[in-house]
């Protein structure tokens, strides 16, 4: 069994992803991750298991002193059970060699600390939105129109305008355009008369999709732009053969996360379309004990302040 770096083997890696993994694992998405934030130093340590061909992959990007993906969890490694012990040993070796203090991974890993979250997933064959969401969509359809587009430059300009600042490198939007052209991304625009009201961008891979990002101009929020765009997205995704649509994380107060009111409202909005709230397994491991103590002390203090309203 040999460990081989991803670089130079992208085509074979991505074919393995198509057969056995998801879009987050691909070299294309890794390029996005390495351009996603300002002021972060990136190193790609991704490797695969070679036994006369790829039999397992380990997406592994170093962001400053962490193995993370845009500050969150890396995709889980994909390998045979008999290779897992060696994979974890190689991850640890790379961490210690490169000054990595922590890994956060989207998987249940024995010996790692649990960091699981919850997410909202819809089956597109049987969507059952709440009465409030149905009314919101019905109202929106009286005022809004929509189109599917690849005008990423207009989307980028509007996204920054709504945010009031440049929130991410422009390169990320041009990579999102690449995904559209490759057939892995969909961009929808909502219009009120001749004015743009909002946007939504969705990633998809085989028969699954993920709600990735959106923006809505405040002057059109009364027309329920977000509800409208999601309703249209359901139709578009069905036509593409998508069966499962993940709307994203559900925010709850935990030791790892204390969501803002805005984040709670976004979670409520997602749940309103129906579907299931399912556990999204994740784990973390600290390679630096002192750093672990610092992180957990801060987390505990923040949790106590929010949950018990006790200032620390």
C-alpha cells in the first residue's frame, strides 16, 4: 500500500470521486477551498491509496495551522476499513511535520472528539412545506419572475452589494462559473419587473444537490424572494434528475457553536420546506494539547454565557 499525493493525478482522483464520493472531495472543489478566504495560508496535503490504482482518497488541506475546509470540516476520507489505521497515522504524521494543531473532519472517527451537527435534507419527490411557506411562495409568484443563468459577474457584483463589502476573493465566483459550465452548478435569478431581486447558487453531483449561497436585495424581501427561488430550484433540480437536496446546517446552541438570531432564523426558514433533520457526523482531533486546552476553555466560557446567561 502506497500513499501518493494528489498533485498530477487529478483526472484519476476525480473519477474515483464520481464513483465513490461527492463533489466536496474533488480536486475542483479543493481549488475553490484554497481560494475561498482572504489572509489564509494554504497547503494541499491530499493523498490517495495506490494499489495498482486508486482504492482510497484523503482530502486534506492545511489552512494556517488547521486541517479544515474553509474553516469548517474537511470531507471524510474514503477508504477500505483495513486501511483506516494507516490513513489516520499518515494524517497525524503530516500534521506534526507541518505544525498543524487540529483537524476537523466530516466523519465519526474512533479516538477523535465528537463535533457533529444537524442538517436539513429534502426528498424532491415529496416536498411538504409548511402552510406559511406555501402562502409565501404563492404571494411571490404574483410579483416575481425568474431565470436560470450563467452570468456570474452580475451575481458577484450583486452579492457584494447586498453584503456591503467584498466578502471573498473574486476568483471563487469564476470557479463557481466553471462548475456551472461543467454541469455541477446552477445559478438562478429572481426579478421584480425589470430589476434583480435576488440570486441563489446550488451545487449538485450525481443525484444529490446542496444549497450553497444566495443574496436578496432588502427592498424586495416583502415579496419572499428566498422562498420563491427555492421553489423554482426544486423544479430545476428535478429536471436534472436530482433526488436529494440538502438545504444545510441547522443551528443549535452547543459547546461547539452558539448561533446568532440570524442563523437561527435561517435554520427555521430551511425547516419550513419540510424534509428531515438528520445528524451530520463530524469529529475533531487536537495535535497540540496546550492549544486544545485554550480552545475548550473559550468554548465552555462562551457556552455558559449564552446558555445560562452568566457572564464569564
